[in-house]
C-alpha cells in the first residue's frame, strides 16, 4: 500500500480526469440539503400532543392533511412551536 499526499486542488484534478463529469454530477445530485438554522428548540410528536391536549393519532392526521407544518430528520418528525402557532392562526382566520 502506498500513501500519497496531495492538495485539494490536485485531488480534484485527479478525480475529474478519472471520472466523467456526468458521473460526478449524478453521484452528488442526491446530496442532502443542509437543515435551516433554527432559532428555537424542536418539539417531538409526544411533547406537541401533550401541549395541545390531543392524541398522537390526531397529530399524525393533521400532518397527513397538511394542516400541521413539520420537519423530518431521518425517520423522526419534529415541530417548531412558532410554525405551529402560525398555522393555528391561519386556520382560525380561514374558518371565519
């Protein structure tokens, strides 16, 4: 085994010479986008259902109906309190 030290620019050149640009583009096209900066802590389904006094089934139904904004991180679901309050205001205003 041989260890080669190189600069980032040299590594980029070697990769671009070895692989076609189309292949490189395909490899990185599925890269995940970074999460937005959050100004408040996130809530779980359990904490939100307790705070709102509704069941987890109700939270899931609201999510499925698009009435409750949420953030999915992997398989987990989180909520921003400010987004939930804003959605509640819009729903209440639309019902008048």
